[in-house]
C-alpha cells in the first residue's frame, strides 16, 4: 500500500505586497532619504570646502571639492583681527558655561518647587511662569537694558549670565516639571520619614534621577547661548568682550574689504564645540526628550 505525502498548501494573502515590491519600495525610500540628507548637508559641506579654497575661488565654484587645498584662511582668520579669535572663543565658553550652570541649577530648583512642594498660589505662579513663554524677547529688551544700565552692567558679561541664575527660562522649568512629576512620590514620603528636608530630597533624590532632563536643558542652553548674536550685540561694546558670533561679524565690512576666507574658516571652527557637546550628551538628550511627560 502506497501512502502519498500530503501536498503543501500555499496560502496567498490577497492584497499583500510581494517581497520584490517591498524591496523596491524600501530602496526608493532610502534613495529619497539619502538625497534629502545630501541636499540639507550641502550648505555645510560647501562652507567647509570654502574654508580651504583660495580667496579668489570661493564664489566662482559651486563644487564641494576644492581645486587646491590651503590652510591659509584658518591662520588668517585666527590671528588676522585686532583681537585674536581665541579670545572670542574664551568669552563664548565663559558665557555659555555659566549659562548652563545657572539654568540647570535655578530651573531645576524652581521646577522642584512646582512639581513636589505645596505652597500658597502655586497654580497661579505656575500659570504666570507659562505666560512668560508667550512674550517675545523684544518685548522685554528695553526694560531689561534700562535696568542693567542703571546697575552698571552694560559692557560686561553680567546681563547675559545673571538672569540664568534667576530661573528666567520658563521653557526649561516647564520641561523639568513634567519630568519631576513622573518620578514616584513615594520616594519623597520615604525620605521625609527618615527626616530629610526638602533641600536634601531635591539634592539627594530628585537630581540623581533626573540626569536625562538636566542634560537636555544643558545641551539646549549651551547651543542657544553659543549661537546667540542679538544679546551680545546689545550688551557688549568692546572687541575684547566679543563672543564667537560677534567676532564672525567683524570679517565683513560693507564699506571696506571683507575677508570671506577667514569668515568661512572661523565659521567652520565655531561649529566644533556644538557638535562635540551634542555628541557627548546625545544619549541623555534622547532619553530626556523621550521620557519627559511620561509616567515612569
């Protein structure tokens, strides 16, 4: 007796794309994404290439690859001004570093009060804090300038740094409040039973558990402060106090000769601290953005 093996049944799902069609769609999507990435990166690549070109070839070619390579623009840009570009870097690092410290400390303390403490009119003051997010910087510019001028702070770093230590950035307070609210309140209750004060709860419990959101605030503060042009332009009047962004402006002159090679070379160098700062805290930044406002 011969027993025939059961025939394999091929189930064809109606409407499902074939493997060839899926692969073709995937290839098309990747090609489009690569093309969009190249299009977005082209200005940055052209800037980098222009910094190595001779002065007479900067605006005569749209190619990314220079015909000849030269580091003359970097030496000329670094030492060609009345004040060395290293001074501008140092000023930017001082202002950005102090701003990061001030924002992280002051905004985290204000956020801790709004998220974990109970005090009179808490909701009212929180709403007032949120309203400051709707005010453009130009609305408060003149009153702030008058105040800082009366205090004798104009032509110093103080107007750019001191507000950061007074929790002046409502965005970071709101960001941290959302993160702190996701931390279990049982931690606070257990610490209170052990005799911890609100300050010790903030410093020993909340801060160690909030490194992702603190790193997020630090990264955005550093980038925004480093790239700020308007604030230093208003408050800094002497060239030895200039930041990197103000220093870049000195390479162009509408009434005289402009050094575009030095400008592009120093512009490329000005991007290095931002990239390094972002890459160093990238993991904490992604974690902080992903978990803000979510129940943990």
